[in-house]
């Protein structure tokens, strides 16, 4: 329902919507014969009742184009909901009461007009609620499918509180505290490990006197930092792409031009980890 746009799709939707509601109106009148119509014993009652479907169709067409015309005005959203819903009910009530005057009553009564507003509200409130909920669902679905929203959802999936861990070197007095989610990769050289950390703006390198094997033993089992080479461990969440074959890969990481090698014995582990690990935001 509501919240049309000034495009061709919305204009087609107005016609489709008017047709559907007209058919619903006719179904209710023909099957249930509410509001005293069951007492009408004239031979052409069905024909006269069919007129309500026609005027409802015209009223909904007019209401839809009024809704589009109101797009140029910036209303507070709750006010827009009430205003447009009110237009739909009021215009449908006016058109149906006008038809009632012509086809049945023969003269205009404001008391009957108010009664028709109540009738239209009673019949239309459930379709209005249904269409409003459907519109919210579709709008939310469209928002969720945008790349920006998908990226936000990925970021929301990450821990809100980044995990900080203290790594202890061979010398017990040699220790550093780092945020694991920000580690790009670790490179072993001689008896040291060089830890590259991306803080959101730049890459910082920190040295710790320890072998790569002993350093990785200090990490949790489900960490995203895994060994990929005799001298390297990489955070798979930062892997942008890889090239090469089963004989050896070269990893390209986000935020750094430096490639990270993958030796043959670790190729399968890296590929499996890439399938299980979401991309870093």
C-alpha cells in the first residue's frame, strides 16, 4: 500500500491494487450481503451491488494518485501514515455513499455519509493493516539486500568487544598485549617473531623473542590466525585473494601490499579456513 513513488511501477501498482480491492468488495457484498443488503429482494440486486465495486475502483485510483502527489511534501512519518490512510477511507466513503444515493436512496443524508465512513473503515482496516505490514517487510528486505547493509551486518557479526591477549616471549619479562582481530600476519625470523598489526590507519610491527610454533600455542584453538608456512602465520579474515597452485600459493592481504607465502603442506588448511571464515570489515 502506501508509500508509492512517482514512477511507472507505482502507477501500475495503483491500478492493480484498485482492481484487487474492488474484487474483495464485490466478494464481501455478494457472499455475506452485509449492511442490510440481504433484505433487498429486487431482481437486479446483483447488478446494483456491482456498482460498489466500480466506484471503489475509481476511488482507489484517485486515492493512489493523491498519495503520489503528496510525495512533494515532507511530512512527519506518523502523520503521513494517518493522512494517507485517512484519504483512502474518506474518498472511498464519499464515492460509495454517492453511489448509494443515486442507486438506492435518492437523496443525500450526512448521517448516512458518516455511516459509510464507518462501513469503509470496518471493511478496509484489515487490508490497510495487511498492506502496511507487507510494505514494511518489503522495504526492510530491500534495505537488507543493499551492499551497504550487508557490510554493516558483517561488521555487526564481529565481537563488539575486541579480544586482547598477552603474548609472552622466551624471556618471561618480555611480553606484549595485542588485539587478535587486528593482527594481519606473523613472520618468524631467527629467534624472533614480527607481528604486523593494523590499527585502522596504519600497520605497526612488534617484535617478540619466541619461535612461531611456541607463539601459536598461546592462541586459542578457534583463532583466525593459522600457520600457512614454516615462517608465516596469517589472519584469514584479512585475506583478499590468492594466486598460484597446490604447489604453493601467494596470499594478498587487505591493507598491505606485502604478499604472504603458503607452502604446499598448508594449502588445504588455508582453503578450508577461507570457506569457514567471514571476510573482515
